[in-house]
C-alpha cells in the first residue's frame, strides 16, 4: 500500500473513494462536508437521506458509503470525527475508529484508492499534530493493507501539509 501526502481540495481528487468529515446527521455542514455536498450535487444528499431513513444518525467513529455524484471520485465514504472539546484518550480512539471503519468499508466495496481529509482538525478542533499522528499510524498499521493500493492524505491548509510530510517521512 502506497501512502501519499498532498495539499489540495479533496473534491478535485480522482480516486475510487474520497472520505468526508461528516457530522452525525449526515445532512451536510461546513468545511469539507459543505464542499463535497456543494460540488457533488443533490445525489449525495439523497443517498445520505436514504441511509438515515434506515439506520438513523451516523455515530461518531462510524462510516457509511454513498455515490460521489458529480465529483471525479466514484464513492464518498462519510465518517463522523469526534469533537475535541476537552480531549482525552476516548477522543483519540474515536478518531482512530474513523480511519479503520473507512478502510474496512473501502475493502468491502472493492475500493483500491482512497483519499482522506484531516478529519476533526477544522470545526471539531482536534489538535492537528496529534490528529496527523493518529491518522498516519492507524493507516500504516491497518491489518489488511494489501487490499488497498493507495491512500492519499489530502491536506487543505499549509500547517497540516507540513505536519503530515514530517510525520510520514519519519
Ligand atoms: P471537522 O468538523 O471534522 O473538523 P472540517 O471540515 O471543519 O471538519 O475540517 C476538517 C479538515 O478538512 C480541516 O483540516 C480543513 O482544513 C479541511 N478542509 C476543509 N475544506 C476542505 C476541502 N475542500 N478539501 C480538503 N480538506 C478540506
């Protein structure tokens, strides 16, 4: 499995699946979630509504999959990151679950290339360096890596991009 770090807008990336840092409602929000729904069009929201109708809210750390609508990717995997608030080990393990459950869902759907945003490091205020360490370590230690060809970490801001490059090179 190849690991890549780039600085870009995840809505422009052509991979099998891009991951969305969604919220529990799955109905869209700000940040990367807003950008994905805006550019991907109504088809994504419609698919999210159908999922909600059968299983209700998406819990923190869990993931669901939909079409990517008009985006260049084929699928969007929506995962709900933890709100940092006062932090703690539980928040760290929930962030880890986001990456694991997204990768599991990717494998179930025969996805070979996947791109992650920096989950929880925007509105949810997770410390960026800690979030980057958890993201990279979790993907590297994922037990079934041979089934996925390439994981791209798509950093939006310069600070995350520098942190990811530093940690990946270590
Ligand atoms: P959260 O609520 O999980 O914190 P945000 O969307 O607020 O989600 O932020 C998560 C990360 O996504 C932040 O690092 C933010 O800079 C980044 N981000 C925002 N827009 C985009 C985008 N279009 N492509 C990739 N990353 C983005």
